[in-house]
């Protein structure tokens, strides 16, 4: 795609810019209005919104951030609930499994091990073989483990003190992790109203913009893809 350097200001949308020099996508982009969430009946996008192209339609959609996979074990009322959240956002986290293992032994020590994407927590027991590891102890052990801590963040949940012993849980996969809906490729150069349908708009793939003036925080992973856009 041929791109040209311009210092043109579009309407009053210059507030996001840190420099007058920016490069606009030739011919602009066509926005898929169905991809824009309606608020009070209006589908609006602000200048600075990161956009990406849908390969199947050729239209552009606002970027949806990745979501980290997660899973909760235990019961809030029993004060042993634990939330497990993948450290890396995206569908990759859906492959991580967590198991709380009853060692079926007396006076066993709490231990954490990782095999592939499965985190196994061998729970501590008392002299009669009863599980004694509390949720707080399991959380601390996992978050301190050299490998496990890079896979997940273990945390308590509201309403659960974490002071009670946990129960054994078979290896269970985290869920709900999602990737970007499109690959980031440019940023809107103007405010856009898509309420009435698809619309063409100006976008930039090279520019210097002010972070404080953008409609949302741009994640580092997105910045790494938008190599022509410098956020200051």
C-alpha cells in the first residue's frame, strides 16, 4: 500500500498528536459498524482508537484486547476459594491446568511441581492423612514456585478468608482466554460515528501521539506491533 507523508489537520481532531508529521492510510479505511458496540443507540469511535483489518471482509474493526484465561477452585463459604489466572493473556492460557492432589499419605509436606502446562500441588496432610494445606498456603506456595509463578497468578477471592483447608481437585484447565479479534495495524485519525452503517475514515500507521490524550491505554504488546506509531 502506498502511503504519503502529510501535515494536514482533519477538522478538530489534532488533540491526540504530538507532532504535525503523520502518515495517513491512502483512501482511508472502511469500518465495520457491526463491530462497534452501541451505547445509548450510538456507535461511536474516538480518534486514537487502534484498528485492525478483518481478513474475511476487508473491513476494519476496533481492536479488542486479549483476555487472560482463569479458573476458580474451592468454595467461598468454606473460606478456601482460589482464583487462578494465566500470566500470559490470550487463548494460550486455556491450555494451563491446575491440580490439587491428595497425596494419600500421613504427615506429607506441601509441594508444587510443573509438568508441561500442568501445575500440580501436592497438599500437606496431618498425622492421620487429613489435608491441612489452607488456601492461603497453596497461594503462597504456587506464587513462589520458580516455574508455576510464570504460568499463573494464584489469588484469594472476595468473601473467602483463605484460612481453611482446600479440597483435592483433579487437573482442571483454565478457561475464557481470548486473543485479539484483529491484528493491530493503524489508529483512527478522527472521531467516527458508525451509527448509520459502515463508514470510511482516516487512519494513521505512522505518527507520534500523546498517551494521555488517547481514548484508552495502549498495551505494550500492541505498541510492539504498531511499529510506526510512537506513543509518548
